[in-house]
C-alpha cells in the first residue's frame, strides 16, 4: 500500500474535529494557520473562534483597530503574528477586494505567510499539490524513513520537502497534509509515540532499529538569554495607575506594560533613585515589592525574571489610567495574569 493511502486511511479513523477543516474559505483557513504558528491546537482553538466571531470577514479584520486585535491576541505570544495578521488583512481587503491568492507562490508574498503556511492554505483551500513541512513532518518522515540529517540545518528542509513532494497524494493533497499533521500530533509524538498500534510499524526504520528517541536529529540548540524586568505599579487614591505602550521592535511590541527597568544583568536596582530620576513629579509615600521571588516567564529565546513594585502616592496621577479600565488594553499575558491576581482594595490601603 502506498504511503499516502496508508496515512489517509489512518486519518479517516483518527482525525480530530477542527472547525477550520469544515470549510474551504481561505480566510478562515489562513486565520487558523496564523494562530497555530508556534501554538498548540488546544490553546489556539478558542482564539480562532473568538477572532472569527469578532471579525467574520477579512474586511472586518482589516477595519479593526490594532489595539483591539492585540488585546484579542493576548496570551498567544509571538505578537508579531498579530501585527502581520492585520497587515495582510488590509492588503487582501483593500488591494485585492477580499480575494486571497489561490496558489502557493502568490500566498508566499503575504506578510506572515511562510512556506508551511502557504502550503497549508494552498492545499486545503485550493487543492494545490504542495506538501506541508514542519516539526511534525520532520519527525514522522525521519522516523519512518530513518533520516539522520540534522533538521536544524537549512539544507535538510529541502531534503524533507523533496521526500514529502514524492509522498503526497496527487488526488487528495488537502487530506494528506492534514493527515500528516494529525499523525505527528496524535500518533508519532515527540515522546512516547504510540508505536504499538501504528500502521507503519513494519515500515518504520526507527522502530525496527530501536532509534525512536534519537530521531529526528537536531544538533543546533537555541541559546536562551536571561532578562530581568522590574515593573513599577504606581497607584493613587483615585485608583489610577501609569501604563505605557511598547513601541520598539522587541518582545511584546505594541502591547502595554507598567513603567519598567529592563536589563540582561541580574543587578539589584535602587528603586528610590530611579523614581527620583525618572518620575520626579510623582511624590510617592511607600514602595512595596509585591513578589519576593521572581516570576519566571519563558519565551523562545529569553527567560524573563520579573519583579512587580507597588508605588503608592496620594497625589493624583494626571495622565494615569483607571485600574478598572486596564482590561481595555492588551498586556503580555504574564502582566495580565498578575493584574488579575492583585487585590486592589488591599493595595490602596498600604
């Protein structure tokens, strides 16, 4: 039996129900693929539903305010995806009258759409015979065919791309691509794959040679930097605080935060000196470190160590934001969660 026939047969018995699989609408498929970049299906599903409900067409998304999009995206991480999503929606709506490109090559011209995403949209929405190649595909094909090439090397992707192109079903490219995605996510998982009931047991080189845990091979490792963030939560008697928007090309671009001291070195800060230097007009009454232990937040290339400081003042913060209105702004999820954990009544009494 051909590889694609065996794979599709498995898929028809085991596939997950996902709403974007019930449509050929390229907008919904594109939206799902952007959300699922760097995101597990279980986490991305409610975001997909929220976006499709809030912005049912590409025109609605194009006309949205960026702050509203960022707030809806809050918690998904990799926030450049949200900015690219908005930019592409504008291009499709305003320059293409709402019509998505119907082929792989032209889909690649869209901001935020890489080879994997373009292949997924082209095959699922337009039945183009273009295979998807991502981490799941690397793992499945490396194990079954015993490929020992280093997947962190750029040349290896071409090797897998060529093999996937030979294996894809010419008659059912959309089903094949979704099948191999599910197979890697459900059956041939990174750890403890379900080899006992795998349809490829007799063909799988990794299984036959006891190399399951060694494939795929990935030699290059991302160096993770430590970063230290101290946030200042100013709070006056009117329950107003200061927030600012991150505009630099860095983590959390366009999201909001409290005033910050940001560094890559774990040195102690002199909060009093910083307040006198940066915020001389705010006469504070007391300073409280709200979390004695760092809150650790892991990003792809950085490990954040976070402290939150409460700065109480009896003076009105003229350009402040009422605490009750903070939910109207998009914060990084770690700040959003900390805000929700605070007892405001208790804080204003300190």
